[in-house]
C-alpha cells in the first residue's frame, strides 16, 4: 500500500467559518482499500473534514485530490459522481419509504426523490426503477439486511438504520465512502457486526473507507491507519496501536479512558 498512488489526498486543507478556524493545514494521504480512522475530541474538525471532502463545506485553502485529480471546489453532486458517498453523524433514513426505497435513493446522489417523482411515467423509467430496486436488493444482501426490505425506514431500530445507511452509501458502487460515527449508540453485538461489515467492504469491494469514530474498539479492530485531530489540526497519525500510545493523543483525547464497550468516556 505504501508504494501505490494515494486514492485520496488532502493537502494543507483549511476551513474557516467566519473567525473560527475549523480546519488548519490538514494533510492526509489515504490508499486504495484502506480503512482510515479519524479520531479526536468533540469540535476537533472531524465532520468538517468530511464535509470539505464531499463538497458540503468549501475549503478556504488547500487541495483535495481523488486519483490525482483535484476535486476541491466541485459541487457535492459532482464529487458524488466521481465515486464518493457518505453517511451522516445523525441517522437519516426516510420515514414513509421502505428500506429498499431508502437504499435506492443512494443511486441519486443529490436528487433523493427524483426516481419516485418520475415513477411509472414511461417504460424507460419503469426499467430504471426495476434496475435500481435490484441494485438496492443486492446492497441489502451485502450488508445482511434483506429481511427488512419491505419495512418502513422509520420502523427500524437505530442500529439497524445505521447499517441500512451504509447499504445506501454502497449501492452506487462508490470507490470511497466516508462514515461519520457509524458505531455511535450501537450495542456491543451490533458493533461486532459493523466491524465484520467494514472488513468485508475492504476485502470484497476494495472500497476506501474514511471513518470518524469515537468507539475506540472499532478503530483498534478495523482501521489500517488512524489520523488524530484536535482543534482543527492533525496531531498524530499511524497504526491504531501507535496513536493510542502517543503521549499527545492521550493528553488531547484518550486521557479519560474507555468504558467497557470501548467507547471513549
Ligand atoms: N457550519 C458551521 N458554521 C460554523 N461553525 C461550524 C460549522 N460546522 C462546524 N463548526 C465548528 O467547527 C468546529 C469543528 O466542528 P466539527 O463538527 O467538525 O467537529 P467534530 O470533530 O466533528 O466534533 P464531534 O466529535 O462533536 O462531532 C466546531 O467548533 C464547530 O462548532
Ligand atoms: Mg462530528
């Protein structure tokens, strides 16, 4: 992995909100099929980093390259079209839509309802909808959730919804997925399932994963490398073992220890 060209490169990235410096000169290089963890205290700038990479926030300085091509400054729909998908820190399945339909919306990066608005207007649209449903079914199969396909998105438990969100991120066969705290609020059994799923995504799909996570056991168990942020800056990077024994990281983040589930407390 070290010799291969980076899948995603972030160079000297800065994001300001008025006078607040949310990201300051952040540089990361992430390889293909790598699972990169991003950890750090609340307000460190982790979500801002994901927002900047996916075009939700506009960088004020620096560059972001996907396969060596600049994507910074592109609209989020254009970045999505290059093969990038994300999940959100707060769960966002749609109520009033089945789980299968929720996953189908992942095929339409920024036009979440368009396939339904247009439904049944023509044979072509019907065919597209059938193909979308087949892809969504395959994505549910990949995450092991087909038994919920016909249920309303809002009926599922919080933990189940988080897994469906990952299926929605995967359905368009992206090259890079960005997950914002996928394990937050999950029971230990669900956390173990999530770890298995992340390993499967890496092994079977070769997808590059960038994962913000406070549940340290997930970071320890699945991340190839970990970037630690605090106050908008990168303060450490390395294997999970390296960063969790780093004095700066312990002082800035880990000092207060973990609870029984490996959640930062
Ligand atoms: N749209 C915005 N406008 C103004 N300030 C913002 C905006 N988004 C984030 N911030 C600020 O930027 C800083 C970084 O926030 P961010 O959400 O990236 O942190 P985080 O590391 O994801 O934290 P957490 O672990 O709590 O999710 C915080 O001080 C936050 O208040
Ligand atoms: Mg956040």
